[in-house]
C-alpha cells in the first residue's frame, strides 16, 4: 500500500494540447519591465530563418546620420552598441567618417532580415539621446517604439514662453520628467524643443497626453493627479 501511495504521489497531470497552447500564448503576451520600460516578452521559440543572403544577392543596408553633439557619446559607448548588433543580431556595423553615418548591413550570417530594422531603431534611439541600456530594450523586447514630436506641434510658442514650457516639462531637478517616466513605464528625452518618448504604444500615448497638458499650461500638480488615477486603474486591471 505504501508503494502504491508513493507511485500515486509521483504522477504528474498532463496538460492537454489546447491547454499547452493557451499557456504558451499567455507567456508570449505577458508584459515585462526592463529597466523601467514596459514591453512584450520576446517569443521563446526560434523564428523561421527568412531573408538569409544567398550567393549573388545584395546585402540590405540602413544609414543613421549622427549629429555633431553625439560624436563623443558614440565614441565612448561604441563597444556597447557594437556588441549586441554583431554578436546577437549577426549584422555588420561601421561608422563612416566621410559621410558621418552609422551604417548597418546584413551578411551571410544574418538569420532574420527583421533584425536590420531592430538594429537601426536601437542606434537611432541612442542618437536621439537615450542611454545605451535603455535603447537596448528595443532589441530585448517586442512592441516598443520611439515617438518624436516638437512643442510647436502642440502649441506655437516662442521666446520665453518656449523656455517656460520646457521648464514645466523637466520640473525642478527633472522631477516632473522622472514622475511621468516612472508612472507610464517609458523613457523621455528633452532635446531643446523636441521630445522623444521610448515605450510601448499605450504607454507612449499616456506619456504624450501628460506632456501635452503641461505644454498647454496645466499645473504639474493636476498632471500628477491624472497620472496617479491612470496608475491606479492600470494596477487594478493587473
């Protein structure tokens, strides 16, 4: 009797095919947070090898222009950018000193042609001013985007009015910007009158709405209250 009991304890319930498929879909749709940026987990299965170069085929290339003020950061962080693109995405990358562009192209080792666009988005995010580790989320996670707009797209401002609007967006010691980033799980770069937001589609919309309200003149306390309400709703859904 004791042996039978031990054998019965070792039995494991076998999931049906439908249950296994549903569990796999739930794992893929699960949202994860990487360095404060929320995105969808990349699928565990290896994608089909499509777009691999054959003999005689021309390689595809992407060129990203680098402005003068980003030369020094690019030089300091070159190995951090070079490593993921060459070792993980299996692409070729170089900085063209004559045209001052970062050039990325496919090669015979490239397994998926979509990696080229991922690498271009990663380098472009760094050129916009995002930290290398934050920009790496574009490679690690799926469904992440970078949205760019200018303050004058929301409201035409000039002179001191423009400076005050930028000051409202940043806040004292960057407090307002950090609050929006933490609540919406995005990353924001304020480059003069241009604003770049890195995150998932829904989170970018939340961050953009808060930024637009600040540009239009809403006091930070009111925007904080709206963000607090949004955060409580999101936590309630989860």
